[in-house]
C-alpha cells in the first residue's frame, strides 16, 4: 500500500487549514516559539518537534505549509535536503485556497 501525502503545517496557529486537506492529511509540526535565549527549553521543544517531523516527512510526496513565526519556518527549512525538490502550499487569502509550489535548490 502506497503512502498518502501529508500536509505538514510548520507552526500551528489560528489559520484555517481546512482548504489544505484537499492535498492530504493535515498534521502540525510544532506550536512552540523559538527565543533568542540560547539553551531555552522552548528552543529545545521546537528542535525536538522538527527532528521528529524529519523522520516522518517524505520529500516529493508530502507538502509543507510555511505558517507561523518566521524563525521557526527558517529553522525547519534549514533541515531540508538541498538536492531534493520540496512541495509547499502557499495560502491565497483572496481565493481562500492553497496554491502548490515546488521549490528546488537555488543554483
């Protein structure tokens, strides 16, 4: 049985993620915030959530919704394998839908 796509929301917020369900099962990576304080437990929680996500994420099949704190989104994208294409969903508030994008390493 083949794996079905998962829509990974970087940081759970108050957004309406229901329209993203058309692309797969919606799951949330973290709800924690990062801080500028080195050694913060909050940062350790975010890092642990991202490590767990990295074991479940399937590049080229799963989708990433880059919502939440830009620092959390940046931390997650730093973990992505640069040689692979990654699928993202960008929310379009005017049309109330998610627009698919495939991003590859910048050469």
